[in-house]
């Protein structure tokens, strides 16, 4: 259910969404565009329990009452409380920096990982890593995670957990020990990309800083708290409120909530594109709304609400949809006083 503030105060559901009288303005160059403000209630049938039961599943475009492709601020009304759900702005990032991002991050994002949990979807045997694609070798199979498998090499049981493969990686810093360093490794570390591909990492810093600027401009309260938290440790991206950026290549995420990031902060999503495709909108199915984030757009979103992508369909043979999500890992504070 989508409400404007005027109708919300009257307690009536409008026949269509109107622009709020308090809509803000966003300026890019000489163009001034009004920002539509929405107040959204979840469908009563889509309770938290219902959404939890759908974790790891996909929601198609037809599920959503509204697909947002214009400047918009949206607030959720849930359990009698109103709070920010997302802020979206069209074409506010530098095209030059976005192209630099593709050139330096595309290859790294293509690398496949098996540890993305519910966001990688319900277990599908054709999407599992090659070392674990036989059903009979598993100890336990949950909805979107497998725990324990029998090694093909020596027949022994391995207690690691894993899920479907996804083309996704992380850059920046991470709040887990490097297992290769053994006992005594520090609780935080620089990611392999940022450590090994120094030139590429340096090249994308201006883009990440521009993302940080948009976050600070649109969501200043959360940015201020997050920046203060980030500065408690060296393990954060210089001059930003972020420690980490997740990069995804042509990957459709299933229903999930982000875990491990700063609870008072926001996720900051941008899309970098080559070629043509359709779909891939980021949706909040509990609220019936999705946002069609495209090249050089910016979305600050509450990643602690249920979210997922609509289907991504190619139009041209070779296309790239590279998504970047910038955020702060909550446990980085454990490395206070340590040097990266």
C-alpha cells in the first residue's frame, strides 16, 4: 500500500500516488528535478513471518505494485512507526568514474564464490561447486546451505558449509581472520583484491568517494553515525564511511536481509553497465515496491529489510550489469588500535 503524506493524515488510501507538497529538489548541473516522496505500508498478508518463509526465493516483476525509475524518497510505515526505506537519484554519478569502475572491477566480480547464503537462492544442484555436486555425499542440506560433504579426493568428511555459486566478490576490508595465517591472525584484514591488485584498487577510489558523498548528502544522520564508527579503526576505506564494497557480476539475488554490516547504517547501491539488458530491479517485496537502478544511478537503501532482484534478461549478446554495494562491516571495531 503506497500513501502520500496528505492522504496518510486523512487515513484514506489514494487512488494513485501524487507528488508530495514537501517533495525536495535535487540539482545536477542546471537541471532541477523534484523528488517524489512515498509513504508505504506492507500488505497485511506479507508479515515478517511470511517473508522469512520465503527467504532464498525469487520474486518476479509482477509481484510489485510499483517500479520506481525516477528520483524518489520512500518511507516505510510498519508497526505504527515511520522510517526511511530508500532514497533514489537518477544519473548523479560521473560516467567517466563509472567506466573506470567497470574496467577495474569487472574481472574480479566474475569470480565465483559459494558463501553468499540466502542471497544465492535455494539449493540447486546444477549451481553447486564442482567439488560438491552429488547429492549423496552431503551430510545435511538446508534450504540454501549445505553442511558437510564427502571429499572426492580422499573420501573423508569435510565440515565446511556452502551454497550455490554466485559471481560475487568483496573489496576493501573484511572483519574475519585470514585462515591462511593460522592461529593468532588479526580479526580484520584487507581483502585479496585490495591487497594484490593495488593499481586497480587505487583507480576505483574516486568512484567510492563519490558514492560516499551521495550517501552523506542524502542520508546525513546515518552517514554521520557510520563515519564515526568507521573512524575507530584503520580498517576502513579512506575518507569514507565504508569498510567494504561487494561487487556482483550479472547476478540476481534471492530474498535476504544483509547480515554483518553496521545496523544503524545504509547500504549504497550503484550499477555500472555495458551493452543492454532489462530487469534486475532491486525490490522490497514486503512493501510491493522495486527500484530500477541503472548506469550511474544511486540508491541508499535499508538493507536490513527483505530485498531481492527481479530477473535479469540480456538484450545484447555481451552485456555487463556490475553492481556495487558499499557499507561498513560492524565488527571492524574489533580492530581498533591495529594497523592495516
